[in-house]
């Protein structure tokens, strides 16, 4: 189970109440509903950053992902279509004479994009996650929650960063 599905659900249930901490480009599609803390670069990312950096808003970025796929989640995109090509297509600046444009517009390209929509768009399904107000949220409780929702990679790879950022005991 992908941790993105849980994070996406929480963000969509609680617009603008969360700052997502992560490195995954999947979360860019949520930047119209939240901010994102890039702990590697120690910067806040929001939709204005996305517009400046990539030239698209969160919805447009998501549409581009349908075509380009998502390497981190092993979702195959349309052949010859990476992030920048997909963005050009979404913005209408990809030349209609190019092979990539023809691949996107082909029947196969449309099928891939439709398939990817179900695999990439967050949240995947309603999960009814709830955060209990005033719950003590230390290191142990954090690990329990991550394990409960099968988010083992956060505990395995990023726990020390989370503990430092939130000054957990």
C-alpha cells in the first residue's frame, strides 16, 4: 500500500491544514490543497512555487503525470514522454508534428493516460482516516501509525528526519 494514498486522503479531507513532508513528486498534485516541506533542500513548496518552477498549476501537473507516468511508483508512461514533454503537451506548446505528440494523441497513448489516471491521482479512494485532537504524538505513536498503515519506508528511511523536524521525544 502506498503511503501517498493515505497522505492524499488526509490532505483532501482537510484542505490547507497540512504541510506534507516528502521528496516524492506525486505530492505536487496536492499543492493546491497544501504545502510541501522538501526536507532535503529545506524549502517549502506550494502551488506558486510549482507555477514558477514547472510552469503549471497542481491540476495541470497531475494531467501531465497521466502521460509521463511515475517512475518512483513504477507507473509506465507513454513512450518518449517525460515530465517536460507532458507539461508542454498540457500547455499546448508541444509541436503537433512531433513523435511524442502523435504518441500522446494515439489510441494507445489515450489508453495509457486513462489507466494512469486511476494509478496516480490522489487520493485513490476514501479511507476515512482520522486524527484525534490533542493525542500525544511522540516517536513511538508515530511509528505505530506508520506501521498500522503499512508505511514502512517512512519508518525505515525517514524516521530520523521526521523526529528532528517535529522535535519528537
